[in-house]
């Protein structure tokens, strides 16, 4: 049996594969659902954390492709009662055709993938959110063309989304300027691996100056709810407001993976404004993940 292809981080793709996937996602967006390339295939979805977009986009993708998806919560399965991840992976991958996990610890997805007979997809961990970057890049490409050589400003927490932007910069050759408070920077080894094209700064205006894309995310991610007040204090000054967008290029666009907290990391005027692509970005989760499922399951 050949070993399955997993999608645990963005670096499981080459730059060429990433660009091909974006192109295919665009084609799938234009096509009406009709053919059923994943007929009789079943995707298992394990969610340790809440989700709206990830759950619905994967489930819809499977249904439109002629297959189906099963939602699995640790609360109602043996996963939540301490059955080892390795055992769960071995058992579930003998029944399912593909497994998506959203977990607290990134290591859980890595262990699961090592013991799975079928492709494993990272649906968000504390370190990375690669599915979101497929949609973000599709959205940028459809609005402004290839992102290679452009400048992206990340304002706020050096979190799972930020760290996935670091991987995307490496794969697609864009410059990434991250503005974050000192204790909230991305992991230093990731920045070092990315080389000169990724820069970590303090000042959001320096990061956003002449940027082509401005991106942010919540200040307290899932699992960090208790830090919310301390984080709100630390991130004061890191809100994407009109003054930040004003220093970016005139045709710059704004993105946010959602859910957003208006008045915290972004003001409503920017989120709802003409430069914001957030609704296309959310829709593209569906198209980009269809392209991913094709790549992993139909190769
Ligand atoms: N952006 C994103 O992953 O949204 P959900 O948490 O709703 O899945
Ligand atoms: N950084 C956020 C992303 C949510 C899609 C979190 O992990 O909660």
C-alpha cells in the first residue's frame, strides 16, 4: 500500500503545487457542482475546537463532490476519554477515506498522520492553519494577480495564522512584514527558516507602508480566552484602522480569516470597507478545499 499524502502544514506543497491548486480552485469556483469525483468517499472531521467555516466548507465540498462527511467531536467519541491518538488514527483510517483534524496541539495532527492509512488534513492547530491560507491566496490572486514579489503586512498576534503566512511567503515568494508586540512574535525558528523575505517589526505603520495586502486576526485565539484582557492591553495600538490602511498602497486589499472582533483587531469601517475581501475569502474556503481534496484523494 502506498503511503498517503497528508496536508499538515503548507510546506507539504511545493510552490508550483500551491499555484496549481489556486488555479484549480478558481476553475472549481466557476463550475457548477455536477460531476461526483468523490462518490462514496467519506471524510471524517475531528473538531477539538469550534468552527463555522472549516466545518461547513469541508462538509459542503464532500457533498458537492458526491461523497459525505462525518463530524466527530471528542466529547462524544473515545478520543475525549483518552483513547490514544495512534489507536484512533489506525482505526478511523481503516473506515474513512480522508480525515481532517482541528486540534489544540499541532503534535496531535502530526502523530495522527504518522499512523493514518489515509490523507490527514490540518484544519487548524495552535501553530498553523494551512487550509485558510489556500483560500487567502486564491482570494488575493483572483483580485490582484500573482502575489510573488508583492508585500504583505501582518498586524497583531504572531499566531497560527501569522505562522502560516510565514510558510506562504516562502512558497510563493512574497515579502512579509509582521508587526507584533515583543512577547507575541512568531516562533523564532520559523522566522529564521524563512530568511530575508520575512521581517518582524514592532510598528504597524512601518509594516503596512506600501503593502499590497494587510492581514490581521483575533488577539486571543481559541484556547486563549483567559488571556483576553491581558492581550487586549498588549495589543493596544495594533488595530487595523483607516490610518493603517492609508499608508498601504492605494489598491491594497484587506483580509481576515474570521471570526472578527470589530473594534479590537480591526475597525468595522475597514472590515466592511471597499478594500476588504473577507467575504470572498470565506467563500473561497469551499473552492480551495475542493482543490485540496482532489489533490489528496484523486492523485
Ligand atoms: N477561519 C476559520 O477557520 O473559521 P472557523 O473557525 O469558523 O472554521
Ligand atoms: N487564530 C484564530 C483563528 C481562527 C480561525 C484561532 O486559532 O482561534
